């Protein structure tokens, strides 16, 4: 685990359980290999606008399929699409499969906008990879708020549209 994140978790989220598990790259793998633990299991999508000028980390419950066109109208942004792994690495310093809100530690300029589904914001706790996909932390709502204050990211909380 990244030493800055380890220190932050120890100081600010000591009551948040962490479990080790085999590497998981998808929600399907996480459902099979992450042991039962508290918190809402979420998925994290790194998306960009048509011209690649704006980037968002979108976090929704793991079973929600997002309507990117409808989300684009809410933001507003033209033609949202998944960003390439190279952009993910450049903006959040992380590879696909390990993305979580903890990657915002690497976005010191707040170039990435954070969008949380209303259900994620209202959850008592959420599950997040601590910058590696071989562990999961159950981050309490209070700890999530403290973490976002630490990074300077102000989440946009929306009822993110589901795909049909």
C-alpha cells in the first residue's frame, strides 16, 4: 500500500477494516474473491469527454449499469466514454483494476472531477481498493468525507442514470 495512504488510513480511518485477497480486476472477480465485509461494494469508472479535456471518476454501486449519454447530459459533457489506461495512469497514477477514490491522492491539481451516485454518498460505508487490487478497505462515510477534504476534491452527488 502507498505509504501516504497507509499513514492517512492509520490516522483517520483506524476503525475501517481492511481485508487482503487475491488480485481482482473486475466486479465479477471481486464478488468471488473478496471476503464478506461491511460496506457497499462499488465500481469505479474513469471517463472523459469527447475531446479529452475533462475527466471524471464516477463511483456507483457495483450492480448499477450507467447510461453514459444521460450522465453526460447531467454534467454537462459531450459524448462521455471510458478513458484509456494511459490517461488513467497519467491523471490518477493507477492501473485499471485498482481504481478507487483513494487514487485521488495522485490528483493534486484536482484535474479529475469526482461524481458519486446518491446511493454511494448515503451508504454507511463503502468498499475501496487501497491503491492495489489485492486488498479492500471498508471506508466509513465519515472517513470518506475526511479523505475527500484531505485531497481537496468536492464530490458531485447525483442520482446517476442507469442504463436500460
